[in-house]
C-alpha cells in the first residue's frame, strides 16, 4: 500500500523539550511538506523540500527545523524556541512542486506540550 | 494578498447538488486552483484542481470563472460521507502550496 505515514498519532512533551515528528512516504515523491493546524483553523506551511538535502522555509518556520537526508523521510523537530507548539501537524508529499501536482497528506500527529 | 476566501459553512440535503464557492481575486496567471477536504482529526484529501478550463473527476466538478478570480466546487449528489471541511487553495509553479484558509464546513442533512 502506497502512502504517507506519520508517527506517533499522539505525542505529549514537557515544555522546554525538543521533539521530533516522523514522516515517511513510499510514493517515490520528490517534494515533501510540513503543515501546522490549530483548532478550527486552516493549514499553515512550516517547511517544504523539493529534493534530498534541500528544504525551504514556509510561512511559520520559526521554532522548527527539518532535514531531508533520504527521499522517503522528512522529519520535523519542534524546538523549545517554538512559543506555542501544541497543534495538529500534517505531513504531505507530491510528485514535484509544479502547480498541477496534487498533495497527498498523512494522518497527522497531535502534539500536546504540557 | 495571497488568500482565498470561502463561506464559513454551508448546508445541503442528501442527494442534492452542492455548489461551494471560492474567491481568489489576486490569483496569478500560472497558479492552479486546488480543492481539498478534511474530516475531523484526519489529513486533508485531494478533491480536484484546475487552471482555466472546467474540470470533472469521479469526486466532483470544478467550474472556474473566465477571469479566474473565483471558482466553484460542485458535488453533484451530496452524501453523508461528503460532510467535511472543504479548502480552496492556490498552487504556483514557483514552489510551495499557499496557505489554506479557514475552509467551508459542509453539513449534509439526511
């Protein structure tokens, strides 16, 4: 089954701790994305990557970091510098960055910082 | 301003057509219009996209205004499973997906 997996589904962390969210895809897509969603709100882009070892900041990159060492994997680290990290985090991928490429989303990770 | 604007909510009866509007008055000539839908606590699901011409697929139809400043997602026969938040967004060839707005919450009555 091809798709995007995110783990874990729920994550709890203490304030001040860094935490890394996993995102893996077996769709052979070049482009990958991370979004944040707050309750009742739309999605906001955190980071995106067009290809291995390359990534770009989105609209709300402060307090987050990413890496893209393998085509299949795009982990997101929420650092202690992120002021309000509690949110629903969504990973997505697409064949490429072109406007006609639709995005495929994972099931999401709900992060709660206590 | 790169935003799209949509009504907060709409209601439909089951098995009736639904027309979900979206305004994107500042769209550039190369931006594609994309629609996604999201169920609670799930990732969004792709619905349809288009550039200038109207588009049809197994899920829905997309009607794009001639000036491209607005579009309408058409669900031909709403079912209870179509109840979701529908997002209209724009995607250019330069790279990242533009920010999703608040979307339209579609409620379907049996």
